[in-house]
C-alpha cells in the first residue's frame, strides 16, 4: 500500500508530508481495531528476535532512529509498526523552532534525504511528559518499548556552556527513558561537531557519567558519531568509550559529503542520509568493532534500505540497527522484512 501512495506523497514538501502521514497514522490507530490491525499487518512478534544489549532487553533489533519522532508523539504507533525500540529527539532544554524552511529535501535519484532541521523541538519538558504518559497508558500486560532519549544543546548556547544543556536534558529524562544518546555529530547546529574533539567530549561524557546514578539506578549512555571521522579520530572515539565507561556507540549520523550524488538538490546544505551512506556507515561499524575488539556495543544506522543492508551492519559488528531514510523510502514493510530475514 505504501509503495502505491509514495509517488503521490513525494510530490509534496517532505516536511509537510511527514506531519500529514504521522497525524493520520495516529488517527488510524485511535479507531476501534486500528492498533490491532496495524500490529497484525506489520509487526513480526517472535521471541527469537529478542536481543539483550547494554543490560536492556529489546523486542527485536530494529529501531527507529532519532529525528523522526522529535517530540515523543509516536512511540505507541511505531511499536505497532513493528519497531523494537524508538529513539526520541534530538531534544534540547528549551523549545526551539530550528532552521528556516525549506529545510528537508528528497533526492529520489539517490534514494537519499538532505536535512538542515536544526534540532527543532518542543523542549525536554514536553518530551519527558509525553514519554511518562505513554508509560502510564500501557494496557495491563502490555510491554513497554525500549525508549532512548537523544539529547543536544540549544542553538543559542555557546559551546563553552554546552555541558549544562546536556545535563538539563539528562536529568529531566532520567526517570522516563531506558538509555541516552549524546548527539554531538549533527551538522545542522553551528559549532556542534567541535564537541567531538577528544578534550571537550571527554569532559561532557565524564560529567554525565558522574550524574548517572539515581537511587542505585544508572542508564546506558551512548555517543552518536559522524561518518566523516577519520580512522585516527575513530581510534580516539574507541579510547574515549573505554576511558569514560559509556555503554556504546551509534554509528552513524548524517554526512556532509556529497560524493557521487546525481540529484539537483545535492547543492543544499545539511546532513545527507540514505543509500549514499550505506557503505561508509557499515565501514565505521566494522572499524570500531575491530579496533575495540568488540569491547562495546554498536548500533548501526545509515542507508538501511533492505534486509541485506541491515544484515551487513549486523555482520560488521552492530548489535542493533536503526532506520530513518530507508523507512521513508521503503515504508513500514521494511521493518518486517528485516526481522523475517533474521528469523531465517
């Protein structure tokens, strides 16, 4: 069904289409029997798909990457489509509108997207309350999805004060999320990627780790990295994980590279995602796995448009995978195809 609708949807502005589709998905699941029908069509429910990673039990290893559900509005709906976990955000301490529109562009010839959204979100308080509401409204016997909180800094916050923004998000979300992702790799917030340098990154992660205990409970902290890092920088990343004791890495965010693109929109600034990222993100997963000796889990994300793409990342050393652009191009059937391939 989605593939029949996609040519029509792709005629319109991608950001408007996103909100149109997600609003109607919410409406559909509110109809009597809508949630059950969605789950019956899309969800592959099999105990053999369960994975235990950084102390958490995932229903299956296919998750929704950050950026799709910035404001924690779609957790239940994404679960009904078959995702094993959902990462909300990126959230910032204060609401912010993001960059000026248009700020998302399809590159159909390359099966890619370019976005320069700029962490548009309603702020951490809204996200925290919506996640708490999702948990409160679970039906008796219904298992909660694993929820990650992807955290960042507000655009107006200078880098020297960035740690305080991450602390605010961390403290506010601690009681409602299952794991955290520190986002210092988006190309769409000026100066943010400078925080990937070893010294500021060590300070940020060590500060969060020092706060990572509440009534004897700690949360796994992961770091999301760019695909544009050199091997020497990836060596530093592996060393940082070891020194700080964080739980793992998400590889990778969007790229600023435009190599090999044919679409007219390739001239747009922002982060590129989709098929052009498939090989590089898998290379980063494999390199980190090798250089670390498998010392920490990796979530593989970037250019997963088929079950084989997901298998390649898992075979390269990823413990879990996440979808975004592939989900937009292939539709919810992609989740099921990956899980069915894993069951084989």
